[in-house]
C-alpha cells in the first residue's frame, strides 16, 4: 500500500466523522467478514433509566419500596457502572436530602456490587451474582423478570441481608443510527454478532429489534476477548465495535477495533478507528472507505 493512498483514505475518513488512527489497519478493514457489536453503551446509549421496581416480598415484607430503593442507591453510589448510576439517580431523585455513602463497597465487574449501608448488607446485580452469596433468587426469577427482559430491559436483582427484596427493570435506548448501520452492514454481506454480559433474553430482544443474527450473551468481561479469538480461529476477519467499558481487550484482539468517540479514554486509545460522532451510521462508510482505498492502491 502506498502511504499516499492511505493518507488520502484517512483524510476522507475525517470528513465523514471517522478518525483512522492506524493507517496499516485501514488495509484490513476492506477484508472484514464479521462485525461484533458490544451492546451496552455501543448499540444502546449506555444511559439506562430505572423504569420498574418490583417487590419480591423479602423476609417478611416489612421493607417498603422506598427503603429498598434507598439502600440499593447507596450501594451503587460508588460504582461507575451505567446500571449503578441509573439506580443511584433514581434514589437521589426520590430522596432529595441525599443518598449516603456506603460504609464498605466492592464492585465485581460483570456481576454487581456488595455494600454495607445502615448496618445492612446490600447486594445489587445479576441473579447469578446474588446466588453466589446464597440468596434464593429462584423464588422470583420467574414471570416478572422474564417480562422485563422480553421488553428489552435489564433485570437487576436486589437483596438485603441475603434475602431477595426486589427486581429492578432498567431500560436503555438504542443509539442513534444503530438500525441504519446494522441494515447497511447486512446488505454489504457482513456477518453480525452482539456481545454482552447481559442476560440472554434481554440481548435477544434487542438483537431482534435491530436484525442482528448472532447473540453471545452472559459473557464475563474477562471472556469477551476469547469470543473474538474464537471467531478469528474460524478464519473470520473481525471488527469489534465498543465503548471501552469491559470490552477494550476484545477490541484489541479483533483485527480492527472501532471505538465510539463518546466512549471511555481506553476505547479511544485501543481503537484503530474512532467514530467522531455519537452516531453509528458512520460504521458502514468506515468499512466501505477502507475497501475503496484498497482499490485505489491496487
Ligand atoms: P454489558 O456487557 O452489557 O456491558 P456488564 O458485563 O457490564 O454488561 O454487566 C453484566 C451484568 O452484570 C449486567 O447486566 C448486570 O446484571 C450485572 N451488573 C454488573 N455491574 C452491575 C452493577 N454495578 N449494578 C447492577 N448490576 C450489575
Ligand atoms: Mg459497553
């Protein structure tokens, strides 16, 4: 490839809202067979809202909805996870006098948080995470949580002193241009995957709305890169699009990493291509542009 052709391609990219950081990588972009999308913060805005708080009965039903929200919001106060921020914000709106800091707090990536608030142990996270502490999640993980997931919401479980008290529903909107980008990439004959730590049912609902054929769900942060590795072993040339939250290693493992410009600093550092606008519509042009650059070179 001549440097001039690559430079020309990079210049055209910038006009279209695409920053190509790595000219060498541009050559590979024209050979992409498979595009893997992170779900949260990439296909979706990454700014979920608390829409439901369904009581699970608790030990004796003595805790009010407000009390459960208060404890969960405090437990999530120190977490940077988008779900945590949504729960904290819902609590802060309900309790304008303020949500206290948790006495102790640990966050487990891809699972949830464990904190002490007002002398109570508060667990907020996936059912698997709570089950790991001996919480009986089965008594609730039935119809209501399935209904939340069927509508594309994430179901977050809340336990106080190891007793399941509520299930929260969190809704995250699709990012601008997501449907257009997916539709266009499919027309270009590319194989599309969604990769997420979220529940399978939630992920499938969102994938179906967009028309994404393959869903890899309930993947822990440390395993996301392995999913990319496995696709590469099947001779796929893989582009991974992410926001950098839990997916930077997967972006680095992919043949081409594409970062959402409004994503984390890690994403922008890791990505070979950075989308300068919050809009996913630029992805097909990023891939097309690189193929075009290759034609000029040949
Ligand atoms: P994604 O791949 O969609 O970005 P993550 O890997 O960050 O998702 O998280 C996977 C799941 O773990 C979430 O859907 C949620 O159930 C749970 N989880 C992780 N962190 C938190 C948290 N701070 N509060 C509540 N739930 C959490
Ligand atoms: Mg993400």
